C-alpha cells in the first residue's frame, strides 16, 4: 500500500526542513490532536500512539541530506516506512511530501488506509507552521 500526502510549501531552505525532520523529537509538534502518547526512545527512534490505535515505534532508517528522510517501523507486527521527500523550490523555499509505504493484507489495508491517509496529511500540513 502506497499513500502520499499533499505536497506542502515551506518558507525555509531544504536544509532547514531536513534538519528539523532529522530531529525525531520535533515529530511531536507535527502530530495530530488525537495523539495519546509520544516518547523519544533515542536519537533516531520515537514511539507514538493515536487514540484507539496501537503504539507505533519509528526509527530513522535512511537520510540523504537535504532531500530525503526515511523512518521505518522498529519492531511490531507491521512493516512500513514513512519517507519525507524535500524538494528545493528556491534557496529559501521547499516543497515537502510524505509517502507511506507498507505491505498489508487486504483486510488490514482496508482498515488502516483512511486513518493513515489522514495521519500523513496532518503531519504534512503541520510542517510549514512548525519548521
């Protein structure tokens, strides 16, 4: 299953956006209002839970400054990645899109598609005001 957030424009350089997203504790500021738990577990790992959903641990898997950050599931039953693609528009403006990619059975995909789409859309739309 592959889901993409809308592309958002940020009035910061790609490096500034990359630096912000590279610090996992900043993801707490991007989370939706229905977050019930957020905990930094290490320099590259954090745990979060949305109301009514299981806890999810994300770990930085790949960084390609200043254009790409890949977070992946760290343990748990679900295997997926969340990629932040950062594109330069000008020296002081960037475009960011989040891409969720995971392999799920048809039933699971049907159940999580809506909540995950809304989740990555919320993360993306919060980026311009937080960076």
